[in-house]
C-alpha cells in the first residue's frame, strides 16, 4: 500500500509539473550588440537594415531570437562591455565599428563576431584574410581599399581646386589592432593627398572632448580645407564637425552621406543600406550553424557621392556640372 501511495504521489506531482514545464521558455539565440553609440528604442531598431533582413529570413526579435545591447559612452568603455556580453553567454556578437570589433575579438576567441564598418580588418588582426577570415570573426568592411580615400579627396578638389593646406581630422583608435599595436593608416591618406597637390596635416582625436583642441589647432595651422575620418566617434559628433567647417569656411569632404545631409559639403563612401542587409545575412548563416571563419568579409560593391549645393553656395563655391551629373544625390 505504501509503495502504491508513493507511486500515486510521484505521478500526481509529475502531472502537476507538466503544465509548468511546458510553460518554460525554450532557449532563444541571443545577439549581443557591442556599440559606442547610444541605445535605440525597439521601434527604431526594428527599422535598421540588418534587423529588416533578419526578419525577411525568418528571424523575429522576441520570437526566435533575443537582442542584448551593450552600449558604452564612447570607445573607451568597449572592452568592459565586450566582456559583459561574453559573461552573459550570448550566441553572437554584432560589433559596430572597428573599436568595437577589436574589443570583441580581444574578449572572445570562440563566440562568433560579425562586424560592420571596419576599414582594415586584416591589418587590425581581426581576420587572416578577407576571403578566408579563418577565426571567429567576419563582417562588412568600410572600404575596398585606400583608393577610396583618394576618390574622396578628388571630389573635394573638383569643388575647391585652389586649396593647398588640407587638415585631416583622424581617429587613431579606429586603426588599433587586436594585439594593441598600430599600423600607419595616415600614410595612405597622406600619399593620396600629395598626389593631388595637398600639404596634409593630421589632427587626431580620441574622444569628444578632444574636438575643441583639434579645431583650434586646425585654425592655428591656417588650413584651407578639411577631410574627416569616418568612424563612430565622428558620426556621433557630426553636427559639431560640420558646424566647425561651415563657420570657418573650410570646404570639407566626408566618408558618408550622413554628414552631407547634416550640412557638410561633399561625401564619397560606400552605399550604406546594402551593407546592413548583408550584415543580417551573415547573422542568419551563423545562427543556423555556419562557421564565421569560412564566411568571406563583405567588401562594399557600391559607392555614392553626395553634394550639398546649399553649403557650396554658402562657402562661395561653384560645383562643376560634371560632378553634379555624377552625384547620386544633390541637396539643394
């Protein structure tokens, strides 16, 4: 009788527990986003290209994957936030920008990492080669090589052909390596500038607080024109950078259309939206079991030129008709 009672209690307990067991959520893959940019609302995030592409491929946030944001206030805190994602046990890390990609690669050699907007993935030690990454990292590059820098200066030169002193506002942290060393990125920009007849001087910044000193140094050097590195830091501060060039009548070229839409003179850079879609495709493949080391880094295929005619007029410049005809978008 005692054994029968025990069997009854065990069976009853199992039946009572069954609904609870069924109610337990199954494990959802977790995408950890490592970024030096401010947090976004779910509504804004839902419109981002990589999220849209994931949705097209069958992935819906909260249904079959979760998103965890690890935001730092600038590049300095990315290492700590990367370690937080690793401790959290995320299944994939999305790293926005080169500093985030390097921080993620330092934090883990096993969790897959997908980066966006990294200009020199090989030189920075993130991948063995673009075609065969070979490690736990892959993603979408920022440029197809140093020739893009030259093209950006060429379109600026067409608008203001007489300028000679070119100030380059750069971000050295964007070219640090996983090992902690640096490679001589400014040399590629300087060679491009020299070929076009510029005397170029580098004005590096490491954080937002460095901008005012850089601005003062640019004016002290009596620069006649400027070019600005395309990094997450400069994107965060695009209004200050554009405002500085306008107030001081410096014809400036930028790496993305965001700056021209904010009032900058001209930009030449990759077409942004398709790279976001391809980012979603990387995530889809990895979440379905692909090895990131076998997925070639995506090199931008399309580039676009944006010209702000309103800014050109304010600077007293005439944009050649040939450039207007080539431009993907002209802001009146």
